[in-house]
């Protein structure tokens, strides 16, 4: 396991802030029990921030299928009208990431980036029905071959305040290659062609790079 480069400044800032707070505590708090309870809380916070930016070492499940781009739980499998790029009905599968999941995202299959766009927005909780439409998000369309294209949407949540996506139109990417990270949130939506074979169920826990969420024909 290693740490994502986007976390280095945040981890360092959190550590320095903890040092300053601890110096203030030792100066102004006289009760030893309170001191060490606060210290334990700060250590847990620093540990969580560090853990949040972890990149697990995994073997990529290569194949003619669509892998999950994120760790988390499947919270939606439904037909919707996708209006940003395809402007047609699509099968949407959504994966919700809790604060304890890995938040790095990876490409679900190999192909070419046809579209990538960042959208500023609001910060509804990721379970909110409108979060995919109204929250800050980045949309990426990845095409394997004509007729096999998927819109992948990184969606911010109530805690998320920055979406980082490395996709650029025209890029050729590999299955399991890093796509980006959502800092402190929260959901990834997949808009698949109707008729795509779904390989997951509602409430199922999935792992990026290994779990198959759908199957190409």
C-alpha cells in the first residue's frame, strides 16, 4: 500500500495543525486526563486522514467486462435519461463511497476518452436522489468501441470539496489505470447502454479494479 500524491499536503497540514493544537493544550489545559483524551482524538484524526489517501495494491481483473471504478456499495441500478452527453435513456449503476473506503478511482475498461467535463455544483449527501445532477461532479465518456461507451461520473458529497480527474479527450487508457480521486467523498455513477448485462445487486459491496459491475456483449 502507498499514499496518493494528492494527500501529501493535506497530511502535512493536518500534522502541523495537530502540533500547534497540542502545544496550546499543554499550555492551557491543566487536567492530564483531558489532555490525553484530546491527544488520542487528534491521533485518530491524523490516522484517518492518512488512511483516506491510501492506494491499495491489487491485481487488476482484466477482461471483456466493466469493472467498478470505486470501492463502496451499490446504491442504484435503474434506467434514467442521461441528458449531458448521450441525451438518451441509459442504465445507471451508482457506487457510494463511505468516508472509510478507498477514494481513488480507476478506469473500468480500456478505451479512448471521448469527453471530459467538470461541473461546479452543490454538496448534497451522496444518497440524495438529485446528487448526480446537482452536486459538483466530473463526467468522463470512455469508449471501448462504437456502441460500447460509458459515461463515468465522479460525484462530490456532503464532505467532498475537490474532485480530481486526469482524463483528457483523445487519451487512450488501460483497464485499471488511475482515473482520479474524490477528496473526502463520495459517489461514482456509470451510465451504460441499455441492455448491458448487470453483474451486481443493490446493496452489494464492490472493490475497484476487481469487482465486475456489468458485462459487454
